[in-house]
């Protein structure tokens, strides 16, 4: 079954959004709730960073409309 765009009815194609890091790329993830306190080590090293529970991450699935370019993101278990 082909997935259709909710805006224009065009065909959706599957993909992902790379989460770029130093020397690597990862698939983006979703985490419930608000981020915990800032991680001081990450903050001093990279200018940003948060503490989080890695066991709670859900990979993000991305779909792009071939006609209008709309992006839809899903975080399925």
C-alpha cells in the first residue's frame, strides 16, 4: 500500500534525518517529557548537552512527499 500525503495527496517516500556528530551520523530519536538538567561536561565541551535515559529513545521514521515536500515524522515503538 502506497502512503499518501495528507496535504496534497502525493506519494510519500520513506527516509530519515541524520543526527550529525563528530565523525559519525546517527538516526534521530524521540524521547518523552522534558530534558533533565544540563550535563556540565557536554556543556563545557560542545556548548550544549542534556542528560537523558537512553533506554527511552524511540527512533524517528521520516516520510517526504514527492510532490509538495511535506515532511512527516513518526516515532513508532
